[in-house]
C-alpha cells in the first residue's frame, strides 16, 4: 500500500496496487481539520483546542477516537470499535536522514511502517507502507492509515515550521 500526496496542503490518497482506496482532504490551507469517505462512512478529524496537539475523530458525526501528540512528539491514535472496545496505536518517529514512522499497537507489536518516498522538491510527503502486520483486517489497516497519514503530516508540518517538539506546539 502507499499514501500519495495530492497537493501542497497535505491532501492524500491511499492506494493499493495502484488502485485508489480512499482520500483525505484538509478543509483549508491553514486549518487542521480534515475529512474522508471510507466504506460509506464520513470521517472527520477536528482539532480540539488552539495548540493543535489533540484531534477528535468522528464517523458519521459520532466520536470514535482521538489523535494526541505528546511532549516528546509521539502521536497516539485511540480508536473505539463497534463494541466500544478501545485500542491505542502509537506513531513513533525514527531515524534522522532516512527517517520513518513506526506504528505500534497497545501490545507493543508493529502494525506497519510509513517510509517517506518523496524527493526534496515536493512540498508534501508520499509514504510507502511497509511491514504490514498480517493479523489486521485490511479495512482496519486502511482506516488506521488515514489517521496515521494525517498524524505524519501533522508531525512533518510541525518540524518544517521550526516548532520545537518538546515545547508549546
């Protein structure tokens, strides 16, 4: 699978074998909210507060999760399923020149890796999805990719703006 950026404002499409599965669109250039359509559901990611460290995930208008960046720059994605069971995923930035994002579940198992595949001339990032954990259903992985793609863009925008990760972002 792959995440391909569509524009400089961060919009992206999730593809599998060259076939688009879904896309995420930011509401505006300077806004942090985004929307997507996935499996006949409208997904909305809305900022909570002014610091852009917490976001609410809504499915068809119902709260289903949250994205939260901690003071170390790690990003957690908390999701509730239909049975109201909660699972927490951690998106961790690794490396310096050849960086990547590891996505780890609440049991400490790697779910997948996002490896940037963009040249320096492009304003946005594309990601190759590597090391996909076979125990996850494809629909869950695709939905999680939406949230992790959003989170990776958030992290990269923060780093490119010169904001300190450990400070007041």
